[in-house]
C-alpha cells in the first residue's frame, strides 16, 4: 500500500488539499449553527442516494460535514459539539503532520467512496463510521496521546481506540445489514492503510516474546562455573583470588596456585 501511495502521490500529489480537516471542522461548525436557524437541515445533508438520483447531488459531499454525535453526557450540547469538532480537527491535523496532505486526503476519500457505495446499495448513510475510522487511525499512530474525559479524567487514546474497535465488532455482530455494510465500507480505508502496520507489530511482538522466553531459559539455567582454582587450598579465581600458574621444579607439571601458596609451597 505504501508503494502504491508513493506512486500516486508523485503523479497526483499536486491535487491534494492541504489542511483538509480545517474545512471539514469549519463545515461541521457551520452546519451545527444552521441547525438552530433551520431545524431539520441535517436531513438535507445525509447521503440519501434516492435524493441524489432526483438531483440533490450535493449530498455526495455534504454528509461529511454532519456534526459528530454528542452522546448523552450531562453537559450543554454546544459545549459537547465544540469539543467534538475540535477533536476532529485535532485528529486530522496530527494525521496530516504524520502522513502528509496527500495520504490523509486519500484515506478520507477512500472512506467517503466506500460509504457512498454502501448508500447506493443499502440505503442512506451519515459520517459516523467515517469519523470512527479517523479516530482509529489517530489512536494507532498516537497511542500515548491523552484526552480528558468530561474535561477532567486523563485517558490515553489507545485504550479508547481498543474500546472503539470492540464496539465496531459488536455492531458488526448484532447490527442489520445496512449498519454492517456501512461499517465495512467506512473501515476499509483503515484496513488498507494499516494492514502493513499491524503485520509488523505482530512480527515484532512475536520476536519480543521469543527473546523474553530465551532470556528466561538462560536465567533459569545453572550458570557455568569457570576460572582457575588453587590446587592446594581450592580457593577460586571466580571468588576474587589471585591465581597463578606455577611450573617450578617442585611442582613438575604446571598447576594453578593462589598467590599465597605460589610463594610458600
């Protein structure tokens, strides 16, 4: 995948949109403001292929500007929305710094195309799972980054990434075909972009496990005894004794003696 992206970037890199998440976050903020002025406007932006066939072609793009869901946190919706939009901007900005504009554009465009294909086959779609894959990419590349839940509790992103991945698997197992199709389509970009990363991670992990097992075996094995010992008193060089090799006429054949017996024997 990396080689293909490198070739595509050499050929089409000039068409990449720099700071693309600025535009996405700004569009989300605008849509959120418009929901107060024109309630129901979000319904006009959802990726509904029947509406597209009837001329509402803007839906092919505008669905990416739907504001992120706020959940049921006990905080005012505007505050939660501001945090959600900021987080989308922050994730995209960090990914662009890591990848470059072209790769981030390709990642997001592939997710959009997959979501559009599912909408054409199974029905309408929003951008929830597309944002989910953006978060998974961010959690994979920046696992030790911290966010503050409820603006108080610091949590490393990698743990939230595992939770998000488990949630997607649960929804795949329990959801309907429309939901399953949307998940497969939106996460195809993550699978393609990070397949090599996870292969390398598993390979390096297996190497670390083997090395740890080898070190454990070596640690449990009895240490070989070595070094010379005095032929008279038995004190060993390993214990710090000064052992000399004596080949005097009295000893005959060379033998090891400690310094004391080498002088006095």
